[in-house]
């Protein structure tokens, strides 16, 4: 199957950002560390799974934005992630759980953040 350029598609950017935010927040809830390497690996994994590509600079910018949202903006949106909440964020195959109200709220935060940021 052909790999598509993600910058041409509207919704996947918000979905990817939400996935990265959830991964960063989950990692922090479980380890107490903000792991940039987990964000990088998660980005590559998500893009591969969805057969999409994204220029490296956009991946870096989304990763930075994901960490910023996870560190600062989730709490401001009333989202406090605890260890017990982590499992509910993801499905068995490590996709975001669309039934999770926390994931739904994270996606809203991510969509608003993307509206405020410009990407090439």
C-alpha cells in the first residue's frame, strides 16, 4: 500500500498529536519522567501503522508540542492522568481508545493547539 503525505490530510495531524500527548502523559504517569525518546518512537510507530509520512521538521515540531501539551496544558484543561488511567487510554493494539472520555478531551486540546500553531 502506498504511503501518503500527511501534510495533505486534515484530521490525521490532530490524531497523531493526540497519540503523542497520550503517550507522553502515560509515560510520565508510569515513570515520573518526560521521555522524548518515547515520543519519537511513538511518532514513527503511528505513522507506519497508518501508512503516512511527515517531514522530519514537522515531526520534531509535533513532538515538542505534544510534550508541551502533556506537561502544561492537560492540567489546565482539567485532565489529570494517574497510573490507573493509563490502560484506558489505549486499546489492546496500542491505538487510542476513542471511547475514553480522557482521550476525547485530549483530542479537543490538541485540535485547539494545532489551530494556534503554524506548520510548513
